[in-house]
């Protein structure tokens, strides 16, 4: 409960700080925050384009939130096991391109999900293996793998899989995409995120796995003190390998829901920033799977609604990023706030 209170306190302080900045710019903070909710489909806009309403915006918001849930769960599990998985972006890319390649042969959504999960798990397992076999710090190996994967994927796309018009990869086949784009319902055009129920189920299962199973207890024990876990008879190396494999698998799910769902293509030469944002989102959620869902909800509101806020308030969309940075900075300082609270 203390972690959630500190996260809530970080959010309140950050919103106040953001409101102060907006006020100093001569803008109405309340109206600006309402614009964030309107842009995310949580409040009614003044007007809508054809075949759109608040529900269409909300479904697009949920579609954008889905990969963030998976990515933050990946980071949270690694942190609970004593690892700092900073390679989520690379794992997302390798999962996305693997799923794209498989969809050319077998256009199936189930196989796309499995391909991304396995690809991410293999990269995570490699990071865990390098850690216990050669004592290579996971931060170093995962950062290096981010760059390696990005360049390999970029080479493949530019050589074999490029769309000459968009200069991105070719779009994934519609029958294998994890978002039903342009779905017609009562004269509306919706983007239906098919992976969102899987994200919620995964978060609930991961919470049960960590808190209620023997393997989850071992992961937490190794994360708290590898030496104590070793003297308690646990196989620390095997548990570490399992932790990073599962973390990579979750990052792979983030990759397919992002590159084969929210986006239908992969931009070469660019790693998804979501992999790094997920680190802070996990911290905001207290490294708790359920907390990660709510933290993803909040951060996606700010990122998704920033464009509409910018157009209505005539301010730069980076103001929303600044508010997010405030939230995540105060959340990262939770240990300091906790000590101050005890005093």
C-alpha cells in the first residue's frame, strides 16, 4: 500500500507542477487537462470527423495502451527478479519482424502472437545466460543487443521488406494483424485491439504467479538477495535464466501488439521509445503487475491526448511529455520520499 500511496503522491505533485507551468504560459490548466481526457476518448470533444465519436477515440486509446501494458510487465518481472531489463525495445523489434516474416507464410493471429513471444523469450534467455555464464551485466548486454537487433532489422527491411512509398516495412497482412482497423459498427469506424484482453489476463496471471506460486517466490527471493537464496538451496542461475526468459517473452508480446497491432509496419533505424518508457511506468506501478496496468492507463492518457491538447491550447505537444517526465521522476524518487515520510 505504501508504494501505491507514493505513486499517487508523485502523480498529484506532477500534475500540480504541470498546471503551474501551463499557468505561467498563460493557459488554463484545467482546460488543458480536460483536453488530454478528450483526446484519449474519456471525455466528449466539441466535434468529431465523419464516422467518429468518443468511443472511436477510446478504442484507439486502448489500442495504444495494450503494448505499454506488456512492456511494463516485462520490466516489472525482471526488476522483481533482480534484473534491469533495459533491452525491451530490442526484444520488441525482433518479435515484430519475426511475426511479420511468419505472417507472409501463415497469416494467423495466433501464430503471430506465438512467434513474437518465442522471439522475445530467446533474446531474454540470451541476456540471462550471459549474466550467469560469463557474469556480463544485463544492462550492458541488453543495450548492446538493442543496437545489434535494430541494425539487423533495419538491414533486412531496407534490403528485402521495404515499402518504397512510406520507407517503412511492408504492412502486415490484415488477417494476421492484432488490430481490426476500420471495423464498421453502427456507422462508426473503429480500431479494435484484439490483444487487449490478453494483456489484462497476463497481468492478472503474473500477479498470481509472483505472489502465489513457488517459482514466483523464488524469483522474488533471488531479486532481494541472491546470496540468501543460494544458501536457502535455490538454484540462482536457473531462476535468473527463467526470469529473463519470461521477461523477454512479455517484451515479445509488447512487440507484436505494437508492430503487428497498433502499428502495422516497422520503421527501420528506430527503436521504439516505449521500451524505455516502460521502465518508468513499471516504477510508477510499484513493479506490481496490477499497478502496471493503471500506470500504463495514466501515461497513455498523457501521450495519446497530447496532440488534441496541443491543437486546442496552441501549445507544443512536448508539454505533455514534460508532465510525464515529472510523474516518472517523482515516482523514481519513491525511496527518498519514503524515508522522508518515516521521519
